[in-house]
């Protein structure tokens, strides 16, 4: 009996492979690509939690209608299911808009491959300047917000500030973020080894605003950092004006109170991924997201000017 079941399974499997042709392979590949791109759009966002809930609800309803004979309930589910297709664009409107913006800014290839990079000596010099400036700013408790542009161009945010096109140096960064100077209130945008602009206005994140989470207590500086990290692939470095603690934001996540050694590792890893980013690393980002570290007490101190 068991041997017969195994034989039937093997025969059905062989029948499926016999019918498989290049058209079927292309069809399956396109469907897989669409689902993969959808995961890229909603990964590490609030929509991922919503998507998991919707999938769980659909599976539960399908199982219920198949296991239990409920004709009226089954009719209701079958009738209402197509209307969910019209609800999808409304529910996931922010993620769809963000994905289209990314394609418009960088092109399809840049979603998986990094832009060409400057030589290692130049970006190491820039990273050392950022590290030195962050260390001094942290010691002096001078608030700072630095956005390191990656694949996606941030021209719309550059236009909100003062264009500079200057070499990245620790002295210049310290001068920009010195309290009460004309450029200290805003973000510095860095592209490769150049400071593109200062005093830039960033979008504020709405994460946790309506819920009792630590994110609700974030000040404007941290919320702006998380906002640009949610809407682009930039790496953001934040120095708290109250405590001098250093935080980073990237890919829609905020990692608070890191050491300078950890910051150096993150910066090196950031540029390393930019150099060797392939479809394999893009897939790894989706399957193994970074952990989010938050502290409920650290956001109370953030400035709100």
C-alpha cells in the first residue's frame, strides 16, 4: 500500500516534468520575480507586518471553508475575495510609491547593483574624516545629522539646503554642526567623498506615532534620520545633542547608542556592500533582516527645535 502511494507520487512528479517547457519556466520565473520585487518594496516596513496578517487571514479562511461544510460562509468568502485586489493599491500605497520613486531615481539595475565607486583611498579618507568628526561631536555634545548617499540620488533633499560641493573633512563637519552657526540646523548630505549640501530638510518618519512604542518618543533629529532611511537606501549617522550618543539609521531601521568602533564597522560594511552588491546580497537582505535595537529611554532627550 505504501509502495503504491510512493509510485503514484513519482508518476505524478514525472508527469509534471514532462509537461514542463521553456514557456512554463519563463512563466514561473516571472511570477517569482514579481513576488521578490514585492518583498523588496515592503521589507523592513510596517507593511510587512500587515502583509503577514493578510496572508495568515487568507490561509485561515481557505482552510476553514475547505474543512467545514459552510456553504453560506464559503459563498461570502469567494465573493469577497476578488475585492481585496482593489484594496491592495490603497493599503500598500506608500510602499508602491516608494518603489516607483526608487526606480525613477536609480533605474531597475540599481535596485540590485551598486553605482561605480571611488577608489579605496579616497573613501577611506572620507570615512576617517566622518569618524573623527563624530567622535569630537559626541564628546562636545553637539547635535549632528549626516546622510551618506548610496545608490539613490537625494537631489530633492539637496535642494532644500545650501549646496557646498566640498571635500569631506573633520574640520568642516565640526564647523557646520557648531551650535548657532547658520548651517547647524539640518542635515549634511555626503555623496562619495564630497559634502553635497548642508542644512537640508529631511522627511519625518511616522513610525510609531499612533502606538505606544519607543519610536513614539523620538525627537525630530532621530525621526528625520529614520524618515530618510525609510524612503531611501542612505546610511544616516546621528549624534544626540543632549547625551552625545551616536546612532545610525538605514533600511528603515534605527540602531541607537553605538560605540565608535561599531560605527566604523557599520561604515566599512556599508561601503563593502555598495561595492559588491549583487542579486545574492539583495536576496540575503530580504531573508535575513538586521535586528532593530531600541531603548525606550533614549528618545526623551532628543531636541525638538
